[in-house]
């Protein structure tokens, strides 16, 4: 009986792992961000070589930002809040296919491709994976995470004290050596996103995930096109 109980526990554990790693190609609950926010700016970095790998990333067949319907709606609330303060959203990445994440991990494990070292000036490539900057399973692939900043209504960038995907202490939201204005700018973005239902990340000021994301255990792998 004891052995049977242990077998059941093992099977349940395996079932949980399977659920946690579920891959889906169903994009029916996703929408392009431009359909709910008509004034956002975009620079979908993994669609071009202008990223830390120096290469275009698998799965990005078009420079379009997709999110789950729930997270897109929440993001539109943040956009309206910021609009009233004189700002617009500027988006670097949203939904990221699992194949894209796999591509990033493959790049890290390729010793012959240094990519663009300016994105990780004080780190080794291996640190990006070991230091949890890049994950083998990314929240972006669940469809409710967005990398973004704010711009002024005229399109000029707001000074955040550091750029997107800079793997450095500078990117920590609470980095101490920011100017008063840079701290204020980060707080404007952070407060609007938190009020709209998102949560931040300790290592990246630009990264936010919907608190009550609809697919917490599902990783999507349809192409962006």
C-alpha cells in the first residue's frame, strides 16, 4: 500500500510538471496591441538584429506586438492613465514564442557568437542564463508580459537612466545612482502599470506582467506574423 501511495505521488508530480510545461499554438485569445492602443510607439527588437544576440530571433516574422486579451485591456488602462499625464507607451516586446526563447538559449550556449557585448558589458554570456537574465521558460511566452517605456506625446524618449535589455545593475528599478528626474520617470511608468494590474521585476525597470495572467501555466509557440 505504501509503495502504491508513493507511485501515485510520483505520477501526480509528473502530471504537475507536464501541466506547468504545457505548450500551445492557439492564438485565439491574443490580440495585436495596436487594436486596443492606437497611439503606442514600437521597436520590436527581436524582429531585427538590434538586440543582445546581434541576430533576428526565430518566430518573429512581423514587427507586431501581441498580448492576451486580458493583458491588452489592462495595458490600455495604463496607456490612458499615462496619456492624461502627457505620455505615450513605447513597446519593445510583448508575447514571445517559445521557439524564440529556445533561440536565445541556443545563442548563449554558442561560444562562437558573442552577439552585441554592449548589452552585457560586465558579464560573460553564460552569466545571462546562470544569473537568470534569460530563462529557458519566459513569462513573455505566456502572453501577458510586456517590455516597454514611456515617450512624450511628440515621440521623444523619456530619460530612464538606462536602455532596454541592458543586463546590468543600472536596469534595476531601484538603482541608487539615478538622477532625481530619472527616478521620477521610472516611477511614473511603474505606478501606471501597477495601478492597471501589472507587477514589475526586480532586475528590469521595463518589464511588467499582468498580476492575474490568464495562462499562468501555458507557454505559447505560434509565430508572430
